[in-house]
């Protein structure tokens, strides 16, 4: 066939395809890679499939299938008629054309086979194929703001196509019957049309079937055993017992292996660690890798020459002749090794006379002197700070002054709160004791004792309104006249003293404490042989202790109110006693001396523990309501927190006050404790003690209360918490008592 004949046949073939499109438009008919045999199989498979299609809709797919069948039949008839007409008109040329068409059909079937394998052949040349994007595995978001979507194989930019608006795309979808099988390829910015074979594969996948139609998911079972002459089963024996009972032999073997692994007789190979990345040009001194050979330690760097080693140094660096002569009188170790000299030019500089000697000494140092690698710790300073909770999360705690109690004419030395929290007692250096109503600030009662009051303490029982007051060498037990008639009757019986009771110990003839009836104040007077500084009640309200600043065992005494008896401690105190207190729940007694805190068991009469404060002089002590934690204040402004379950050393030492700490106190129900000092401030702390022994107590500073003024070097002398509310009472040298609320 000549070149002209080939061109004529190609043109006629194109006209035939156009006539087919115009005569019977179908979404699946113009696919050049599907033969007539494929159409028939496609129709059969679509007729057999009764399931749902998840493309656009089931009706749409069926309509497309019907159109495909009709258009394929019509196209075949029209193509045959046109072939006959062409054969009659063209004669010999038509035979050649039919031969070429046959070859084209064979090529089409081959191309469909290639397509089933995942490849698509195109008759167009390379110039007509759209450039493919070759950017690789790169996110397309990088090209969102760019006019191109990537680069082709030649490195040229692939321009982004202009997108149609929604109305134009909708009209195009309506006009184009093949639009339902078009997919947008975002990577190459083009629309790809699915072929019939691809649609078949997608349909089978949506129905959870195998993609290939020739795959049989349920093949016939091939029985390997011959059952022709079999009369009995393979085994008719009963199930053995060993199949459902654990094997003792295997259990013994497992125990044996476990013991061998624990003893180290059986070891497992550790996985080899692969060498990670390292700095190729990095400094060896900064490398932390462990090598099998000796670690290389770089030599110390030599000192860089300074101004004095210049050939023309400034005049102030050149020593005088007197200084040079003084160098000769020094020891060789102290003598400077280099004396600066001045030269007019570099040509006049002589050779250094000690060059060889210093080089030799340098080599000896590098060879003989040992060197140690010191690791530098890069620690963030912020990470060393303890992570404490916010103060807002730890509320409530006292913040502002709510009430001021005025009436005393001199320094208020001590205060005490009644068990219900309704009344407060205060003692002053003016020789008076007052009872205040907490909420109103009204002074209810006043006693004139004649001497400065050292301490006041209210009985902890709610129904026993007895107040203990230490005045000089006496301790007064006063009836506050509070409560109903039955309570007053009981209180008066307790405050009656039998005259036969004279001493605290019948064995000793020396009278140390006397129980006397005080008719003036309608109470009891306990006369001691020394000045009493503090009084502390037992939780049951029948016992109380007194402390006298003496270096004897009788410096701390325990008194029983009901029997009017006094007993000295059966222990010898080492040091001067400062304060004493009872355990909140057990028969344990704490005695605070200037250097330590001694803990005694009163029932077993023995020393349990000794707490070393490490302070110069302790001044006060307080016990946590749980009984396992103790705080001790000192006259150097430090406060020690002891965890008795942890150690006899302080768990925390808080340096908070610049002057002496006069008192420390715990709250009964809230996780709060406070300290007051001569600097006129009171510190509020959050002290949470956990029941879990593995968790340490949490101590957080909360507030600094500044309301009192100093007088004669004294600030706040005493502080107490309200028994039920998070309130703090402070007594100062400015003759005031203040109540701080949350």
C-alpha cells in the first residue's frame, strides 16, 4: 500500500468513528481498548450482579449498561453498512482498508490485554502526551500558592490548568455522557477516564470479591484419605487424661529453668546495638561514645602570649633594674619565667634561649602528667526549682486582718482559743487576763493577777471551761463562768482542793509544787519553785504540763487535775527545757530543749527517739494532728520540719524570718501551719501530710502577714489558729490582738 492509500484509509476510519459517536452516543462505546467480545461479557456480568453499586447509583449504572449494549449493536450494523458501501465505491482500495482495519482490531484486543495487566498503550506520539509530574513524594500543599503543580521529566514547570466554576462544571457534566467515569488526578492536574475493565474491577472490589473474575474463592476440596474399604474410624480410643490435666513434669521443668535464669546460670544474648550517627568533623573531646580502647583526652592548651611577650611592649610592662634585682632574691618557683625586653625591630630579636628546655618540659608534661576528663553538666536552672502548686489551688488560708482586739495596756504575751472557737483568752505584761468574744471583739471578763502573764492555755474539752494561767512561779486554774449550770457545777468540783494534799511526791520531803485554794479568783493556785514559762494541756483535759527553765529533771512537771497530783518525769533531761507538749493521739510526750527534741513513752517510761535540730537555740515546738510530723522554731529565724517515720534529722529547714521565732503552730483540720517572729510578721505555710509513706510532705509558703509594729525589739509574741476556721490570731508587742481571715 502506498503512502497516499494509507492516508486515505486513516481519514475514512476517523470519519467512521465520528459517525458512530453522532449516531448512538454511549458512555462506554468509544473506548478503543474494549472489543466486541468484551461488550458481551460486560453485559452478562452486569445482568448477573444483583447487588448494590456504590459508584453514583444502581439505576445510573444499569442505564449505562443498557446504553452500551444498544449502542454497540447499532454501531456494528452501521459500521457493516458503511463497509459495504465503501467496498462498492472504492474497489481494491477498500480491501486494503479492511485489511488495515482488521490489523487495527487485533491491535485493539492486544491493547485491552495490556490494560488488564495494568498498562495502557496509546497510538499518539510522545509530543501529544501531556507532561507527567515528576516531583516525587512531595506534598502538593507546597504548590498551593504557586502557578504550577510540579516539574516534568525535563525539569520544566507544569502549569496549573484553569478550573471551571461550579455552573460550568455542572453544564459540562450534563452534556458529557462519559463524565460519570472520570476521576480527577490531583497529582498531574488532569481528569482520567476509567475503562470498562477498570470499572469491572472496581465493582467486584465493592462487592468484596476478588478483582480477577477467574479467581475461585471456593475451590473443590481434595480429600487425601481413601475411604473405599474403611469400616472403622481411624481411632476409636477414648480421650487420654493427659490432654486436659496440666503436666507436672512440664511444671517442674519450668521451675528449674526459672531458678537457673534467676541465678544467672542461663543467660540470653543481648541484641547488638547498632552504631548511631556521629559527627564526622566533631571534636573528640566532646564525644561521649565509649570505645574499647583508652579514651583520648586532649592536652591542655598553652597560654597565649600577651603584651609583655611582644618584641616592643609598652613601657609599663618593662621592669626596672630594681625589680630585676628583686627577682633574683625570689625562689625559683616564684620567679617570673619571662622578663620583657624591648627591641627596635624584629631583625634585632635574638633566638629564645629557653626554647629547647620549654619544649622538652612540655613533652614531659604531656607524657607523664595524668589528666582526668571532667564532664560538664548542662542543667537548666529552672529545672532545679521545685514544682509547687498555685496558691489559688491551696485556698482557703488567712490573708487579711478582720478584727483588732484592743484593751491591754502593755505587751500581749500569750493567747489561747476555746475548743468551740467562740471565746479567746489573752494574757499581758500589764498583769491582766481577759476573755474575748471572737466574732464581735467584745471583752467578756477580766482578771487582775498582779504580775506579768507568761502563758495562758484553755482546757481542750468543750464542756470544761477552765483556763490555766502562768504568773511568775504560780499557775492559776481559773473558772471562766461559761457554760450551763451542770457544767459550772462540775467545774467548781474540779477546782476544789483538799487541804491534806501538800506535795507532788509523798516520798520526797522537799515540797516542790503546792496545790492551794485561791479564794480571790475562785480557782486553784499551783506554786512552783521556779518561774513557769509555758503550760500545755493533754487532749483529755485532765493532765497538763509545766516547764521551768532549769537544768534538772524536775524542770518539766505533769499535773493531774482530778486527783490534784503532780509528777516529775522519770527521765534525766540533757539540756535546758524550753517547751513541752503531748502527742495528739498516743501516750507520747515531747520535750524540746535548746539543742534537741526528746520523745518519751509515758506508759513504758522510756526514751523513744531523739531529734537533732542542729539549731543554735530552739524556742518553740508544734505537733501535726497526725502525730508523725514535728516543727521546731528557733531564735535564729530557722524552722525545722521533722518526719519521725523518715529520720531523726530535719526533713526541711526553712529560713524565713530574719529575727527570733517566738511560736509555731499547726491547724487542727486544715493543712496549714504558721510561725511568728520578732520582725513583726507571721508566715503562713501549706503543709500537706500524705497517708502514703512513699510520698514526702508537701510544704508551700503561702502568705506573709504584716500588721503589727515592733516595740523595744519585740514583734509578734504568740499566734494561734482557730479550731474550726482557717483563721489566725496574733498577739503583738504593740498591745494589739489581730484576727486574720481568708
